[in-house]
C-alpha cells in the first residue's frame, strides 16, 4: 500500500501547509503598524496586534491630545485640583470627570484624599516615552531635511 517514504512525504507536506496557513493568519491579523500618531491619539495599553487580542474596549481607547497635555502638565507641576484642571483645559466638568476616571482606571493618575490629582509612576513613564518618540521623530525629520 503506502511505503514509509510516502507517509513521510505526506507528513512533510501537511507540516508545510500548516506553517503556511499559520504564517498567513499571523500576517493578516496582527503586527501591522497603528495608523494613530501622537497628535491624533496613542493606543493605550496595547501593542499593534490582532483584534482578537484587543477585545477589551477599555484597552483600545485612545489618549486624546488633552489627555497627553494634562499628563505632561501633571508631570511638571506635581498636582492639580479638579477646578484647576477645568480652568486649564476649558472643558465641561462631566467631560473632565469622565476622562479623569478613565485615566485613573488605566493607572496613569491617582486622586489623593484631599481631592488633588497626581500623576503615577506609570503615567510618568508613559509621558517620557511619548517625549522620547517625539524627540526621535524631530531628529529624524532634521536629518532627512538636511539631505
């Protein structure tokens, strides 16, 4: 019937087909670069990956420009009260409260017992990474403009 060589070749062909299918699935479903830039929002809590890994809606939320602006200001000044943030960002109180709650849920800020809002270590690292990316983009643009 089947020789040992035939069975070996059959398994080899099946293994190659399986690897090709896995490669195609991984290529289609993930590791593509995000289209979001720093100015338009940054994906929060996810790498660029498949929608299967990003099912959680909170993980797919974007940080808006004012979120980054607030985190940057908090990293410089230390703390703000809610009234200072409302005056600084010139937004309505419910909108700011909702966004502050989201930032707090993501661990980027923390509310103190006195009602002040401070940036956490995770928030500082996040802002530092944004600043570093911006620096590299500016440097890259400078180098490309010189050519």
